[in-house]
C-alpha cells in the first residue's frame, strides 16, 4: 500500500473536477491532481458516472469499475446500469491510451500498470468527497484486463471492500505474452519478428519488471471479500492463468463457466449479472430494490470482427457472445 502512495501523485490536492460533455447518457468528469514531476504523463483521469449515480441526495454504496483492454466500455455500461438500479453509485475509471514503442514499452510496463492504480486512487479521492457516496460501503469491479488491475487496486486501496472480477488471471507477464487479443498479440509478434525477442525472453523480462501484478499483490486481498468468474476455454486470458490467480488469492468464492472469453459471457450473461449484484448486496449490506420497468440505458455500439473479417456491431449482453 505504501508503494502506491509514493509521491508520484499528490492525491490530497485535487485542483479540478471539470465535467466533460455527456456521451450516451453518461456524465463524464475529468479530474486533475497536482504532480511533483512535470515530466510525467498527463495528470487527467476521466471518470464516467452511470445515469442516476450521485443524484439521489442521500449516501449510497459505490462500485468503482475498471474497463476492459483498450479502455473498452463494452458490457461495462450494462453492469453500471444494473448497479445503479440496485441502489449503488457506479463509476468507470478510464485508463490512459498507450502507444506501443518496441524500444521502451517493456521497460515502462510496470510504470504504466502502476499509474492505472494511482488513477483509480485519484478518482476515488474525488468520489469520497461527494455527499451521495457512502464511504463506508465501496467495492471494486473489473472484467478481463480491468479485473486484473481491479485486484491490484483492491490490494492497494484500504477504503475498498468487496470485489467482483471476471476472467482475471496472472501473472501479468504471462497474460501479456500468451493472450490472443490485439493489440497485445500484434505487439508481441512485432517484438519477435522485428526486434529479436523470443516469447520466453519477453516473459522473463516482464516477470522481473512487473510488481503491480495480481499474483504478487494477492496476499493483500481478503479472500472472503472476493468473487471470481472463470472461463473453461479462454485464450484471451488463458484459463490456466485464471486458475493460478484463484489459487494465489486463497481460493475465494468463484463460478466456473463453460466457454471462452466471449462465448462464456454470451451464454451466461444474465447469471453473471445476477450473481454479481447478489454478492455486492450481501457484502455491502444492501436490500434488493423493488422491481423497475425503466428501460436499460444502452451502451454505444462496439464493432467486433467476424470470421469473414467484416465488422459486426455488438451492443449489450444479448449480443455479447463474440
């Protein structure tokens, strides 16, 4: 925890909380914190608040959310809307977009991962100042890359309690090397083809560098406050790495689902959402709200490649099978 509280950011001196224009019904906020080192990356953290969040006038629990690889909000909006309907506040912390540099990216991997967690802490610092947030009841949610980084965040942030993580695995170095997801897979191919690296060489180099890793930080997380979902045939976050993280966390509660990274979610989406809401309600001691007929706020369409190479537009859980 002291590692993430280092002097890179001064979290107690938020100097701006400027609202970014609304997009797809979500209120976007840009937070700026003072920095000790002006040569470092931009100090802005973008925060997306789900419709209805921070608007009741009474304190409610908060679910802090980390998006998928590539800063994608695919499916995150469905979860955020579901959380708000359960009486929670929901906020998605956006990550800095990264440019791959074969000469520097491996050396900067740990720094970039650490900054993600510190941006999450920055967002939380602002959120706890809002009168609508019950600071005694706050949890963490993440999917895929957001799940791995969410576990790092949970380990580094004592203000957060329960966490739900979907398709999270570790060590981080192994996920980076073995994933079939672009742009990671493309970057790995470039390193091997054009820059003289081997797959095992990259793995060992990253293992030596990365400390912001869910496997490394697992002992700092309370296993009784964790719920995991794992996929039986995943090659985006390989299943054996999901199993390894479950073991490192002390074998917390989990649901093992049949399918791959996208197909398992497509098949079990309603089950995952229900179990996630139930877990947060039980750990944050919230009663289930009355049924509502309010239509869901849909997320922006996301283009995914099909087997023919042509993009297919996906939106919401019903088409989230990949």
